[in-house]
C-alpha cells in the first residue's frame, strides 16, 4: 500500500522548519510532499535545500484548504493520501496502525489518529481530539473536546471506533474515494470542508474511523487562530452550507432553528464586547443566503441515505445541563 503525506503550506517556512523534520524522520513508509499554496516567503527554497527527498507541488493560487488540496492531489497516484497540517508533529510508528486498518478493512475510507495539543501534550487538541461527531443542528464536537472544554488524555480514548468526521489537521483518505467524491467543496475555502466531505463519504456507505494507537501533536490556529473574526465567519457559514447540502428530511425548521441559535451566539458575542465576531455572524448568514440556490442544487444531486448526526443538542447539553465532557453527554 502506497502512502502520500501531503503538507499544505502557505508562507509557513517557520512551521516547516519546526515540524517537517519529525514527518521525514518518522514516515519512512510514505512519500512526503509539500503542496505550496503560492507562498511569497522562501518556503520552497528551504524545503529544497534541507529536505531534497521531499517532493514539491506548486499551486498557482492560494485557494485555501479546499482548493489547495484539490489542486495538489490531482497529480498523485498513491493508494492513501494523508492530508497533514504544517503545524503537526508526528511520532514514531504513527503510520503503522493506520496502514494496518486500511489493509484489513476495505470499507474504511477515512481515518484520523489521536490529536493531542503540541503546547500541552497531556491534553487533547481542539481540532479533532479523539474523533468528531455532529449534533442535529450541525454543531461539531469531539471526544475529548466539546466547544471550548478540552479533556486531559488519560487513556480513555485509546480505542478504534467509527466516528462521524475526521479532522483536517491529520486526515487519511483512500485516493479512489477522494476522486469519487470529487474532492472538497471549494466554496468552503477553509473550515468544515472535511465534515462536508465525511458526510458525503458516509452517504456512499463507507466507514470513517478513529485510531487511538496513532498519535500526533497539533499546534492549532497557526494559520488562522480562534480569536480571528474570519474564522468565526467561515465556521458559521460553512456549518450552514454543510447542513443544507447533507441533512436528510425537511430543511425549513432545521435551518430556522439553527439561524436562531446563531443569533443567540451573536448576542453572547455582544455581551463579551466581541463586536467584530457578532458582525461576522451576520456576514456568514448573508453569504449563506447568496449561496442558497447552489446549495439546494447540490443537495438534489446527492443520494442522502439517512442522517448520521446525534439526535441530541450538544449546545443544550453543554450550556444548560453542564455536561462538559464527551462521556457525560
């Protein structure tokens, strides 16, 4: 089984200096690529000089995560693609349990390892933790991370289970399935495009797995941190995109409820004096309305078999019933 590790990079020379050595050292089973999203720093020169074994893919524009990977992966023919952020440190033997699972389970098409916090290696990291799920209103959460509550890694998730979505920070997918799905939806630009892709994967009948025996450490927010209003815009908008495209059944009350919940989140931002974030929620909603016709067309073209989300409201459980960790939901 041939593996390609593809690191998307945009002006990330410092991150490559810090994290590429671990990838090269611990990934002898794979071909390593840096897919450069039209960087204006000297990232490519650095990689060519210090890591001549690493292949360079040059994208002509910075199309974000979605288009960046779609463009880069077109040229690759390895069996499995690992989409790896440039702020991830990998560990020895991280690939072995994942390769074994792909070999043993032909119907498993996407896998995520355990993602821990690079800055606090005993804790899970926000983006993915121990595998992702989604509630009926489209709010994503993880084993090990619900909203902003992060769990310590005590071995409670050292297992292999089916999950709903895998983190884009370290995302393994079979190449033929990626091609079958026509890759990421480029209108997302960044954030939640992996959840949309996973939902479409589920509708094709494939499994998505979390493998707790494989560990990586992620900085998180190195390109766009949580305090950035643009991240708020992309998260709220793309969540509505994902629901509209993929949720089975009547959309009217689902989307109406979600818009109201977004409004409550906006009021919370106002009370916290985060005015830019409040206006980015409004911006996200207007962008959603502008894309609605296209989203409904996409929805009609998919074969939506059933809903794979959890029927509970994670927001209600978290904020009202004070269930702050996954095992208490």
